């Protein structure tokens, strides 16, 4: 069996809001009603006490009532309406005129004996009526006595009973009205949420990321709608990029795979038919197969690098000497372009990055310069205050193509005959941005292209790195 909390949580949000509103109003109305009831009762009791104090008997009435008490006469002398008047002697004798007698209490006797100035209390008469009693002292010559004036509390009780029913009725109407108003407010206020829920359910059922929610106002619901629209737009862009990546990867993989399959089929047919290929042709085929496998491995590695989420670092960040990593990348670039001349001017600079990823990005930039440099050309490399400049003297990049050079699989029409997958510069941009830097390709004066990488850092390593790791500052 479910408890009230579980039952409440299982209700729709609209019902919970209406129930909470009704409950809050009920508590507020109950508190106000109780306060009103108690204040009114206290006020009526104060007025009753004031009326009793002003109902003192004159001396003649007291004398007549005392005489009646001594003669044991039953005729009333000084009682009218709902009042009960009693004479209380010092020995405890009580003579009553009016309603049912009221038993004298110790405070009444103390007043008769002159020990108290007055007594005011609530008690019950002999017939069960609840009475409010006021007793005051009176002197009859040398004799002292007390006079009690009593009045039933039924007058207050009747009024308070009527007031209680009125407050209960008003409270009930208020709670019901508050519940209805809360339900209407919840229904109206949650209408944008209902639209958002419908849109989310539609996206979940159809995977249609073109759904947008109309945004009205500047409140929290409007912010939520904007966030949902931004999320679906980002998801749509991400899905489009994923589809484009798959399509581009399939296109790039098809060419080396087709060539590789053709070469392997030639070798297999030669083995099956027993007709050996000429040694020169066989060596050429094997070299082609090796080159195509190397190209496939590089392409797959580039795809794995780009498929990794941007928020995930390839490895732990370290304070590394950029100039040392750039020298290592230059050594690898010289092997790829032995006929080229490399002019390097490297000043010390330390950055926080992942060493392997940073070296790969620098190698990609240098490979791009090697690829487009003319035979026996010059590649100029400089590192000055965190700015790496790699300049070649090749044909350059047309201005209309510069905005696309860092796109995945994009290749200039003039470079489609050259080896490469079109992913190298995308990896460069990704790595540099993760290190907090920027990268750009521009047309160089006099022809060629300049690649400029800017990475935040310092010309000297932190003292802790020098002390703990012995970083080379040369």
C-alpha cells in the first residue's frame, strides 16, 4: 500500500500544483479563522466582564436582598433578566436571587471577609449553566459581606458558535475556490511545458530534429524553450556532420581500397595461373600495396583522432618546450623533403599541452609546406614569443579557398592529385584550440602560404617544472 508521499508524487504536476495551492490556502484560512475566533471570544469576554463590573447593586437593594435572605423568603429582590445575584456572608452562607444558585468559591469568601478587593472567575451553577461571576465587598455596619453578580456564558457561546459556522463556511468556499484557481493557473502556466513535452516526445518518436518551439516572453519557460531549440539545432548539426563524416570517410577510403584490391587480385591471379609477373612489375605492385596500406593506416588514425569528442583530451596536459617539439617535427619534415631547404629560427617557449598531439599538429603543418613547396624550394620556420610561423614558396591558396582549409576532408582542386586525406589541417586546428591557441593560413608576400600558430605560454618554464623535471631551457 502506497503512502501519502508516494501517492502525491504519482499525481500529474498539474494536480500537484492545484493540491499544493489549495493546501496552502486552507492553512492560511484556518490560521486566520482561528485567530479571528479567539480574538472575538476574548473581546466578548472582556465586554461581559465590563458589564458585570458595572452591575453593582445600590445599598438599598443589598439591604433588601440581605433581609430576604434572613427571612428565608423566595421572592427576588435585585435580580433581573439573565443576572444571578448572591449575598455571601463571612460564614459561607449564600443567598441567591435570580437564576440557579452558584456555589461560592474560596476567592468569593475571601472577598466577603475583606481579604480581596474583588474576584472574577468562571464556574457552573447548580443547574449546569456555565456562569461568569464577579464578586465585590459590601459593608453593612460592622458586618462585611460579598455580593456576587453572575451572568451565563451561553450568550458568548451562541455568538461564537454562529461565528464558527460562518468562518467554516467561508473557509470551505475559499479552499474550493483556491483549488479551482490553482488548477486553472497550473493548466495555463504549464501549457508551454506541455508543448515542450509534446515536442520532446515527437523528437523521440520520429528523430525529427527540425522541430522548434515558439518562444514568447523572457521568463523561465521562454529560456527553457530557447535552450530546447538550441539543443535540437546542435543535435541536427551534429547529426549532419556525422553523416558528412561517414560519407567523406567512405569516399576517401574507397580509392585506396579499390587500388589495393586491384593490386592484390593481380598478385593472386599470377599465383593461381602460375604465370609469374616480371620482377620489376612485382616490385612495383608490392610498393604500391605498401603505400596504399600506409595511406589507409594514416587515414584511419586521422579518423579516430577526429571522432574523439572535443572535450576529451588525448592525454594529460604537461608543460612542454615548444621549441624542442618543433625541432623534432622539423627533423621528420626534412626526411619527407630532402631536396628542400629548411631555415629555422626558434626562440624558447613553454606551453601546456599534450606532447604527442602537439608534435603531430606541427608535423602536419610542416608536411603541408613540404607538399606544396617547389623542388629545391625553401621552407622558413620561426618561433617567437609563442607564435609559430611556417612559410612555403609554393603556388599559394586562392583567397576564396582560405575559409575552407580547416574543414574535414576538404582539399584544394589543385591538390587532389597529391597524397593526403584532407584531415591534417583539421587535426591541427583541433589540437591548437584544445591548447588554448589559434591557427590561421594566409597568403604570404611574394607568393606562397604562411601558417601562423599562436599558443599561450612563457619563455621560461615554471620553477616547479625546472626543479622536479629538469626541463631543458636551451
